[in-house]
């Protein structure tokens, strides 16, 4: 039997924002994606009850105590105990694995509009065809199509040419 190649799942790098009222968290994964994890929905799906240690996370103040530890979300304020090899109980943090979090999360539309979608939106609002933009900036319509569909990477200078020559806009890039 052939070994299955495991898909490498991205790790959580940082928390972007905690939505205490919704019990959701926006995180940045190592593949560059910003995703929202609806933990309230997940805990309901998992049928978390008052008898479960993670039930405390339904309290927004307790939920907000989340940190990133070992590239996953972790809560030290949830009383989870494991039994060690020595037979003694030990308190550990409550963690939800990055694989579960990635698979059960959604793209954070507020933080991650793909560049291709942004270019397409700007092109359409300027009432230009892909061919128009390609001719104005000196590239091909096929290249513009691949950019808009997210199938093509782009260098900053090429992006500048498309935005400024093709769309007659000014490119501003910032790191906030």
C-alpha cells in the first residue's frame, strides 16, 4: 500500500482581532490567509455543555484570554487536566489544533481581499475590459485574466504599471 502524502496545513502566526460578542477570532495563518474562526458555532456543533471544561469560553471575558501558543489557539484559563506517566494529574492549557481551526474557519473578508479580485473590481469600475487594461499597460489580456483569477503572481513594478498605466489610478502600498 502506498503511503499517503499528508497535506501540510498552515499554522497560526498571530491573532488579528478577537470578536468577544460573537466569540470569534480572526487569525493570520502561515500561508498568508486571514481567516475567522467562529468558536461559538464550533462549540455548539461539538455539543459543549456546562459539564465540559471549555464551557467557560461562552463567557466573552474568558474567551478573550486566548493566546497563540505553538501555532494554535490556547486558553490557560480553561481547567483541563491530563494524567502523566507518573499517575499524577497535571493542568494544561485548552487548545484547539491548527488543523481543526483551519478546516473549520472561513476567509476574513475584511482583511483579505485577493489582489486579483481587487484589480478586477477596479477595472470594472473604470469600465475597462481586460484587453483595454492589457493594451494600456503593455501586457497581454491572458496575463490580466490570470491575475484576476488568482492563478498568477505579480511583481510590484508590474502591479504599478497595471494600476497606474492600465487603470489610471495611483498605487499605494502600506504596511500597517
